[in-house]
């Protein structure tokens, strides 16, 4: 009996007391657009930063009570509490909205355009349709260099290159040139000539849909390119 009591007292005095975590309050900014990120699977993450931070960071969880609208930059006061037993694939912190200090409309057109051209420049684009002709193996492809505002590629036989410019959803090709090598297959040379005529000093409306880069004139697709990985 006394031994059991003694052991109980020893256990009571030697077991560390769990301190209750005090919630923290923090002011953060939420960016007007999400960015691709990878958590358990590929997804889009909110972008957040603190008052003294210069760079945005991926935010992999959510803020309870906060409804995000793209195109607006927010300044929030949030309460941060520690989750005792978080799930293996979840955050150990819980964020709860206390107050919205600021909600400001941001013009995202320039940001969206830059993001789209970062994607376009990361790929090789093979011509799969020219006007009404579907091409199974055109051997015509182009790549873009946004830093130099240049494009490079193959016309099917010759190497091609030139400059380009963008404004909103418009793409203008400038001073397209090619090498002068002659190819034995007449069809390839004819197709190359047609392609160069289409892009020489021409402006198109463009978009990226699924895995194609589409160039339009008067609402009709003139050139369609299929996405390929660079180096292939």
C-alpha cells in the first residue's frame, strides 16, 4: 500500500507538465494570384508573406473563416494555434481569420501574361495544323526565348529564327529568316515556304488550350502547334 502510494507520488512529481500553447496573432498578406505547387499532389497554393518579408511563400493549408477571391491582395490578421495531433499529410498549425485590414483590387493581366509565357518558353511547339490542313509529321517546330524576344526552330528543312513581340493576347513575328539549304523532298520545301509566309511580319491572337498553342486571325485558327518537351 505504502509502496504504491510512494510510486504514485514519484510519478506525479516527475511527469512533465504540458504547457498550454498560447495562440499567436500575426498580420500577413495574401497575393492576388495562386501559384502551382506540390503537396500530397499537384495543386495551386495561396501566396503569403509577413509584414517584413520581401518574398512570397507557398501556403499549403487554409485560413478558417477566410474566403479568397482571385485578383485581390489582402492584408489579414490571423490567429495561429498549434494542432496537438495533426494528420501525417497536414499542417501542425491552424490559421483562423480575425480581421481583414485591407482588400485591394490588383490588375493581374501582366502577371498572367508573364506566367503564360514562362510556360510557353519551357516547351517546344511542333506545327500540327496550317489553315485547314492537319499535319501528322510536319517537321516544323519553334521555341521562344522571352528574355531575348527571339524565336528559333525548324521550317522542315532549314533552320529558322526571328524576333517576336507580345501585347495582351497578341503575338507579332518580326524579321523571320531561314538558312538556304535545299531539300530533296519538294513537299517539305513548299510547306516550309508557306509557313514562313504565314509568320513573316504577321500578328495573331494567341491562346494556349490543353496542350496546343493556337494562332488566330479573324477568329480562325491559322496555325496550331502541339506541345513537346524541349530536346526531343
